[in-house]
C-alpha cells in the first residue's frame, strides 16, 4: 500500500475541492460525465500530466492525505482530508466532465473520504516515529511507501 500526500491548495485545486472531494459528485455532473464508474454521490480527484510517472504507481487500496487551504486564507494550510483510492484512469474527457477542464486527466476515484486536521509537522513527526522517511516541503504529489504500522495509523484518522 502507498500513502499519497496530495497538495491541493492552489486556486485551481481550491475551486475543484467542493466539486468532487469535499462534497459528493452531484447528479448533473455525474450524468454529464456519462462514465460507468462515476455516479452521483461518488468522489474523485485528478492530477496533471507532470505526475504521470507517480500516477502509474497509484493503486486501489492506497490512501491519500489532501493538503488544502484552511478557510479562505491561502497561507493557512493543513492536511484536511483523507481518502482511499478505488480506481485510477487516464481520461481527459472525464477530467473535462468533472472539473470543466482537461488539466487533470489522471483521475483517481476515491471513497472513505473523511475530514481531518493535521499540520505538515504533525504528519511528518507521526511518519518519522513509524520509521517512514518523507520528503519535505511538500510541493507536488508525493508517494510514501507504507508498512503495516502506517496502515494501522491511517485507519486511526
């Protein structure tokens, strides 16, 4: 299993958060997507082509921690969401249907989405205590190889 640290705190990500992550996909958007894996109430996220090499390593059962803005302040950021990957797909058409943009063609479907609140420092300390080295500062999609201890820790959120 992998843990993915997902920076989602720029303006584009901020606009997409309520469309498919912080709230379920709406009925009209799901209908517009016209995709067998997209249903009202589902959740999804996407990334850009620059992350294609990493995206290929993402698998069902992996977990994502989303690093987002807290409130409206672009300087106040934290890990605010956790989710489990259920499927991945390289699909520009799906990106357009979900986010009105083909900028995020590497789509990952997610479930078990839960709100959390943890600083970068807290996550780094927790992973360090579990013997997991993590690259900081977080600037792009980052894969963390996980052990059983990390899996149990993730379940505690």
